[in-house]
C-alpha cells in the first residue's frame, strides 16, 4: 500500500494530465455515440449504436472516478500519512537506535577538523516549533547530557539532532525521534569520546512530506571529564 501512496504522490500531475487526455477522447466518443443513437433508423443499427454508447459511457464514468480518487487521495489522505511511508533513507533507521553515540569514522573526521572559536548565538530556531533550550549557546558540556527542546510543527514527520565541529559542514547524526516534543527531552548525547573543543548541535525537523525545515543550530563546548 505504501508503494501506491508513493506513486500517487510522486506522479500526481502526470496522472491528472493522462486522465484529462483520456477524458477528452472518451467524452468525444460518448458524444458521437449518443448522436448515432439519436440518428439510427434501423433496429440493428440502433443496437450497435447503443452498445457503443454504453461502452463510451462506462469508460467516461471510470475516468471521472479515477480523477476523483486521485484528487481525494492527494488532497486528504496522503498529506496526513506519516513520513516513513515516503522516506526509506538510512536517516530513519537511526530512530530505532537512539544510542547518542557517533561512529568511529565520524570521530576520526572530527579529530582532523580545525578548531574554531565558539560564538554564543543560535541560528534557524523558531520559538514554540523548533528550539533547543538545553544546552544553551556557549554552554560547556561533558559526559552524557540530555538535550531539551521543542519539535512541534504542523504535519510533523520526524526529527533528528546532529553534531559537527564549529565552522564545519561535516554533520553526524546522533539520534532521532518520531514524536512531537514541547519543551521536553529530545534524547541523549554521549560526549566522552569527542576531542574537547567547540562544536555545534543541529536540530533538524522534517514534515510528513519529507520536507526538512530550517535547522536550529546551537554552539557548545565539549570539555573533558575531571
């Protein structure tokens, strides 16, 4: 069933075009068949004309029904479906494994990134919709911490939070979730394996159509355990 939903959503415009072209031909056939029925003189001629009229009417009704089904599915059913119906990317696999840790490969990449000075500001955060309230910009973090914030948008799909060295575009997903959160825990982050330094946390929220909204980015400093 998911494949049908994907097909109807992905090829909505093409389906409408094909149905419109088919409708033009079928309605033209329907009109001509109706005229033949009206002008038929002999019973056998009228019988064949009536049969053609019935066939053209059935095809026209079928095209109208298909158009209505596509419109109903695309306008009312598909927009309310969860994001996992449309998304089969590895990102969703992280939701079932919320470990809060990074892979050794990402740790190696982070270690090779140049250090940048921390700036205590945030970007892309939207109050009451996409926010990270803990840690605060410029906070020093160590050990295992819990991220607190809000992910509450219309047509919510899922969220994930990522980390990268400050000034870098090399983002690594820490974990993710499928439920909305209002000023509550989003998940954990184990910082012990990271090289102490300045990092940035990015909260990314995706709607149920697979559209990612602007990310909320907060700079922090990872310090060693004492």
